[in-house]
């Protein structure tokens, strides 16, 4: 019997480039038949990362088996991180079991991710820091609840800070 290189990971927190590399190395299976990582919560506190880092991270986070385990996602600076590589926004949009989402610094990339989400969220906190003159030019930023269209039937709590209006539902 072979031991899996990783066991169930309840929470992964990425605070630096070294954390991203460590996560990739820790989650990469040693053998083809190893169990996929079980990540329940992912917190991204790092900003921009180099494209090779984002591709490596995506290769371990966005496998079908891993995508199906992430239930909570938190971004400290979503726009800066997601601008590292558009494949990150696409990968996070395809998370299947996400129930809770908190995003600081929602901008165009984060809006695209939210609008294209596969998950049905229960709770969402969206913090917009975009200047108001840019919001009027971008219809998605003027109505952030439209971004959560895939979750309209399951949302129990939504908090929107900044943007055109501040609201809690």
C-alpha cells in the first residue's frame, strides 16, 4: 500500500510567492494513483504572481477532483492576483462546490469570474474599491448582484461594500 503524499488539507493560505510554490509542491501527486487533495478553504493574500507560478498553481488547484472540494474562497486583493493570468479567474469560476466567497478589491477580472461561476453560493462578501467614475463605465460594477446570477436561488447572505451602493441582504 502506498501512502499519499498529501492528506486532507482543511485550509490552504497563500501569503507569499513561497507559499504558492510550497502549495504547488505539496499538492502535486508523487504517483498517478494517489488521492487528490481535499481543500475545504482557500485564502489568497498574495498579490500579483509570475505567470509560471499561476500556471503551476492552476495545474494542482483546478483538477476536477480538487475543484470539487473547495467550499470557501477568500481573496485579500483579488484584482491584483487574478490579473497575474486570466486562467486563474477561469479556474476559480469553475469551482463546483463553493459555498462562501469573500473578495476584496473586486475589479474587471473578479467580475468576469463572478459572472461565470458554476457554484451556487450561500454567502458572498464583495468589496469594490473602483473609483466611481470607472463604475459608471462598467455596467457589471454598477449592479454587483447581477454578477451572482448562478447563485440567485441559494444565496442566504450578501454583503456589498463600495461600488454604487452599499447593501447587506
